[in-house]
């Protein structure tokens, strides 16, 4: 039995992907940041650029902010500006990796003064959530060790648990903590939250308002990411999903550029769990810094790649797959997935966009819009936003 593409793809109508404000600033490698013309100079211009992605794809309705990079004097004005541009404020991201005090840790630091400072920063982020209507506080912790014996691993976990409890106690009823993990970097002996199990343990300790963030670039090369997705969905603790792509570790590349089949396999688990729905509790976001490619077109390309992988996952014949699995027919079950993956979904997706009043080819429509030339001409003077600003 074949799945009707037009019917299956209707589930994409309500599927939205959050964009990171920092994706639109200048970024680069560890050796050089590469500036581009027309880069935003403040959070208002970042939101205007993000809105272009939503305007052309219809699938990027929220913008994630990073504090203190995106601090403004009046968040009411920023919220109103976002609404005027047709988007809303999404998750608020904390930053404990660019302060001299945090060289040896933030929430895990041995010095109570430093830990208190890091907790206070997260409370500040919660205040930003209240001012913007955001419900999610995303915590990526850069804490870790470079040398055996540098600090006590177990003590750091206890300090982390205590710090997180203080932050959790400051949440409002509608708020969530989204706790991210990363196998290595910036520390290489051990990170304090290196894997999904560590994140989940802390979330379970905190309570139901704490969930795990899965970033596709934060795993060892042989990790089966779709297994982690399935497991976290199974226990209701997958709070957010950050898309990027990698060849080895945390490369901020366009999602699906390195391994599109992996992206399909991951989205297959999302679809299987019916987690595409806006009320599923899973926040989907692009977490990418585009170093050499143009910012807005790169974000458009990423959104389209996620849509295509998701569309293929929606085309999986679930009944045929289940029958083959229960019959123990290994090749037949695999063939069901491969049939969906090998389907060209670009035309049905273009039809779906057209039915929503959107351009059939968002990338071409953006190129023809003249927006890139407009901002390059207008955004002269001032300080360009970039990594760390």
C-alpha cells in the first residue's frame, strides 16, 4: 500500500522550526570570523532577518534569543517588533561561557560566589522570559575538566544539582528548563553534562518542568541518535531538538548536509511518536552559525531540508512496516523505510506551500526579493552582531 503524499503532508501545516538569533550574525572558525555585508547590528535587525525565513517558508514562526547577546532596554518593543514582522520570541538561552569567572566552571564551580553569579544569570534569563512571553529556558553548560584530578567529578555533579534546583525554584508554572548535553568541547577530559543520561538524571531530580535538549551535533560519531530520540519521547522528556549537521563533532553546518539519511531516520521516530504537533512539547530549532555561507539563505535551506526529511518520514507506510516487523522480515521492513526515503517530495511540498500562499521555491523567492541588497545598503555604520555580541 502506498501512502498518499498530499494527505500525509498535511501534518506539515502546523510544523514550525525555531530560528536562532545568533545565526544571522558574523561567525567563523576558531581562527577567524568572516564578516558579511548587511549583517544585523542589534536584536531588532536579527529578528527582521529571521522573519524573512518565515516569510518565504511559512515554517519558522519563532526566534530564539541569547542572553546577554540579545539584551535590550525594552523587551516590550522587541516583542512588538517581532509581532510586526510575523514572528514571536521563542526560547531564552543562557550564556556562561564568556565570562572570566567561569574559566573553571559556572554552575559547577568550586567557589560558591561564582556559582551564585551563574545562578543569578539564569534568574535574569527567567525575567527575560517573563518580559517576552517565552516559556523555555535553554541551558547549555560549558562546564567540564581538561585534566584528571583537576576537580572532583562527583562534587561537581552535586554542585550542579544544587545550582539547577535554585534555578528551577525560580520558574513560573508555565516555564520549562531545557537542559542540553554535549560530549566534549570546550573541555576534553570530561564535560559536566556529556550525554543524554546525565541530562535526564538531573531533569528527573528537578521535576516535570525540566526536559532534555538533543542537539544532533553533540554525540560521538557512532551514536544512534534516533534511539535517543525514541527513548526520550517514550518517557516524555524530550523538550527540544536542535538541528545542525556534522562530519565529526559539533559542526554548525546546514542540517542534512552531511547525512540526510540520518535526518530522515530521526524524523521517522518523531513522526512515529506523533511529536510533530505544536502541542507535543517538543521545540524544534536550528542551532547553526553560518561561517562562510550567506545567513538567510542558509537558514532557508535548513528549513527546507528538515521539511523534506519530515515529508519522507510522513510517507512511511506504517501498516506495512509493522506487518514486516512482526513477521520478522528484516529486508521487507527496511525496504519500507527506503521506499519512503527515496521518494522525491519536492513537488508535493511545493504544492503544499502554494496552497498556503507561499512561494513554491522559497530560496529563489528570497533571491528575487532584493532583501539582501537592501540590508547591505542600509546597514552601514554601527557594530555588526557576531559570535559573542
